[in-house]
C-alpha cells in the first residue's frame, strides 16, 4: 500500500504524529533503564519508539482500519529501506544496521499490530499464545540479540514476554472491550466459567467472570515460572539484573490479578512499588549471580 497518506489540514500523516503520549514510564516493565549499558540504550529506545508508534496506530480509536493498515505498512517500508516517510523507521533501521541486528523482531511486532486491526476475539489460550508470539516474544528476543546472548534462551524469554502481555490484557480487559470491542480473554475460558463477553463492560465483574479472570491470572502466573531461570542464565550481568526486575514486577502484577477484580479494583503497581521492587529484585539478582560465581 502506498506510503503517501495525506492529512488535509496539516500535511502527511505519520505514525509518529499520532503517538498517544504513552511512554516507557507507563509500562509494567522498565524500558532501557539504568541497568542497561549506556551504549546499548540508543538502539533499545529506537526500537521502543518504533514499536510504541505502531501500537498507538493499531489502538487509535478514530482511525478507520484501512488507514491503520496503511500507516503500519508505511512504518514497515521505512524500516526496510523502501521509504523515508516514517522517521522512526529510518532511525531504527540505521541503529540496527550499525549493530548488525535483524529487523525481523520489529517486523513481527508490526504483524501483531496488523492482527489487532483485523481480529478482536481469541478462541482459546493457544490462540492467545500464538498472538503473543508476534506481539510480545519478539521484544525479549530483540533484547537478547542486542546483548549478544544465545538463542537457546529464547524459550524462557518467550514465556516471560507472553506472560507480561497477558498480564496487560487482563489488567485492561474492561477498557479494551469498551473502547475497541477487543477481547483477549479466551472465549472458551469465558464459556467454561459461565461468563459472557458483555460482562467485561460492567463496572464490576460478576462471580462467573471473576472466576474466569482469576483462573487465567493463575495460569499466567505459572507461565511466568517457565522463565524463572532466565536472569541467572544470561551472561550479561546488567541484563540479568534487568530481567530480574521485570520478572519481579510481573509476578507482583499476576498476584494482584489473582486477588483482585480488574474491572473494579486497582491491579497496577504504583511508581513507588515499582521503584522499591526494582531495588529489591536487582539486589537479589546480583547476590544470586555472585553466589553462583563464587561456587562455580
């Protein structure tokens, strides 16, 4: 599709021009925190900005589907060198080329955003995990590649990233349904609990819906543990600490989702909780890694 997308009053439209204003500080996990080595932050931030722009396009409540698809194609074309219409794509392409990194992870995420434009229901858990393979797992794989880590670590990283994504889906299940008629809660899980999709629009979850969401949160908590060994298996000390922090936050959020109703209660960590948790997790991760080295 042509990259020439025009806006009558203010010139060409780009994904960057439609950014929601959401940034790294709004995420459930740190984005290129001080734990990441300074020379690596530019490529990570370029990747995040590119991905954030694509996500904002897919989630934009006013754009028609055909324009969303065109903007996502425009991002893709700028990333692979077929266009310079999207500065964020050009910038990321340059950063990746400088470090000899693939653009595959970013392009997989664009495919996830395209899926968001066209698909708003998921039949079962496996279908949701297949979506996470595009929408979440590439982020962890990218971080591992940036740090030169082994691809043998991808399965553990995939489990953590999928669980992070599903945490977010459960946190926002009401908002996603009301704002975009988008439901990531598997339909078979709703049916098994005797709950209806429409219940996601209520101010408070019904007992059946609450049971469904709690079951999914517990299942997601188990998924997180499939990646529990990852921080210690990573060679890069600083990245290992970063993953320790991410894992700590994800566990806390999953526990909140088990214990509370995301439609009517707070299931998010405060900035204070994230900061104190980061310090605790980083210290624990450092101690664990140093202990392993001293006994090896």
